[in-house]
């Protein structure tokens, strides 16, 4: 807008074409005489005595362009009265500035004329070279500014309309995305659920085969059966993880007062075998009570601590520390910032964003078993709680995963999108 207004420039032309509509020849000549005093500008007069003649001339011009720069209109013409003449002209050439000429100093009439589209008015008997010249340029410039403002206004309306349409489009796309996301979640849930049963059947029959025909099977056959059982177990874990991932979206939306110390206690119990076999030490600061979905928050801690144990360095026992600080964002809204620090193998910086995507792994399954669903699930849980998750890490030294939970989360306010 400002840029546009800057573009509106002064229009002091040196040669001006004037259409004069004046029935009185003497007065017309007087006006022409007055302006002929100018040393710097030339004024070309096109004089007519009737409104009808003027309209005829203007009618023959191209639409929105005429050879005239301005119209001087006498308000007492033989074929039209006062403001009717002005009305007829503005109807036909609303792009040209019009200065009305009156015989008397009738302020009411002058105001009406301005309100109906005239740029200025002059009282003929008091007119001087200076007032005529000033009025002429003032009228041209004012008209120009009005037109430019109208253009800017028009453009603004257009952009506004476009913006509204874009917002509507985005809303529709967002809605469609939500629906398809929901359907996809549901689909993943159903498929995973249905796959579990036949998998269980395969694994059970394979194990039965091994037990019942133990004496008839050679070592090679038993090894093959064990491969089948291991494969089905891995597949089962994979399905369970996908189910967990879909459950995050479909989980109960209610938040409750959740003691994070209690959650860590439960997670340690759940991971007891892994902790013991890896000789892991888990230390923990005093953690807060937050408004959260406790099942999801437990899963979040579980995934992060499980990773901290699994991605250990062969040379060191895993040492994991969990802490939380109350911080404030730039809008002064308080949030809890949790951190889970380990002394494991670390993650290259270029992978920081990638690892939160589903099925993205930095290590092969032979090296470190896994399926790349854990951190994607973590991210989803954090986002549902209106928080953020990120990490700092150095290869060979260890990683710290951070996540936030707003302190202002209220009951029943999980963020569904
Ligand atoms: P998964 O562990 O099943 O592969 P995740 O989504 O939990 O899936 O992790 C994605 C990848 O991020 C892992 O494959 C691993 O390469 C890397 N990663 C996650 N946590 C850690 C950690 N604490 N230390 C080192 N690497 C990690």
C-alpha cells in the first residue's frame, strides 16, 4: 500500500488540453486570456457552448481516454441546469477532472458539486490567473490521486479475496488430511491387529513341530524351525510397535495429573531385564507432576530409556540420567523441559531430524535390532501434548534427548490434529 501511494506522483504537465463548456463567449475568452499569461505552460482550449456538444465530443473518444486533461464546466448552460450538467458529464467520463464555474459565490452549490464528483469550483468574476492555474493543477492532481487510490483499493480487495480463498482452500485440505490421516491410522491398526493372529499360529505350530518331532529332526531342520520362530517374534514385535504408533492417535484424550517419578519407576520395572543384562545405571532428579496422558508419557520415557540402553558403547556400561526444568517461552508461558542423557554411541548431526521419521534407522538390524518406529512414536506423543522434541549428540560421546510439556496443559486438552 505504502509503495503504491509513493508511486502516485505529481502531474504538472507543461501542455494541458482543456475542454471548456461555457455558453458565454466573452467569459470563455476571459478565461483563455488569463491562462495565456503563463510563460512556462501551454494551454490548448477546446471550447463548446452546449453540454450536448461536449457530450458528443466526449462520446466520440475512446473509452477511458480522451485528448482532454480537464473539463471546465459552466453551471448555467442553456441546455442543462446546474448540477444536472455535472451529473451528465461524470456519468460519461468519470476519469476526467472537472472544475465547475459559477457566477455567484454559492457555497452550498459548491459543496454539492464537490460531493457529486467535481474536483474544484471557481467563481467566474473573482477568478485570477493564479487561482485558475492553481485550481487546474489541483483538480488534475486530485483526480489522479483518487484514481490511483481506487486502483490500490481495488488491488487490496482482490488480494483480500485471494487470501480468503487460500485460507478456505487450506482449511479444506487440512480437513481432508485429518480424515485421511485418521483412516490411515485406522487401517494400520486393523491390518496390524489381523496380522497378529496368523503369525501366532505359525509360531505356535513351528514350536510344536520342534517339540513333538525332536527325535526325528536333524540339527539342520531344528535350526530352520528356530529361524521361523525368531522371524515371527521379530514380526510380532514390529506389529506391536505399529499398533502402539496408531494407538497414540486413537488413545483416550483425557489428561490427568501424572507423577513422572512414578512413571520412571514403572519403566525401570518394565526394562528390568535390559537394565540388568547391560549393567545399566539410571539416575533421576526429582521430577514434576504434569498434566498428561500417563500411558503415553510412560511409553515416551520407555522408548527413550530403552534406546539409551540399546545404543550403548561396547566398552562402557550404559549410564543414563533423567532430569526436568521449568522454563518459559518467549510469550512467558511456562513449560517443563525434560532431558534423557546417555553415554552411548551418539548420533551424527546430519541425522538429527531424520531419526524422528517413522522407519528411519541409523544402524543396521544386525548391529542393533530395531524397526525405526520408537522415536516417531515419541514425537507423536510429545506433539499431542503440545510440546517439542529434539536432541543433542556427539558421536562416540553420547546423546541427550529433550522434550517439553506445557505447564498450562489442562484436563481433556490433548492436541488432536
Ligand atoms: P529403533 O531403535 O527401533 O531403530 P527408533 O525410532 O527408536 O527406532 O530410533 C531411530 C534410530 O535413531 C535408531 O535406529 C538409532 O540409529 C538412532 N537412535 C535412537 N536413540 C539413540 C540413542 N540414544 N543413541 C544412539 N542412537 C540412537
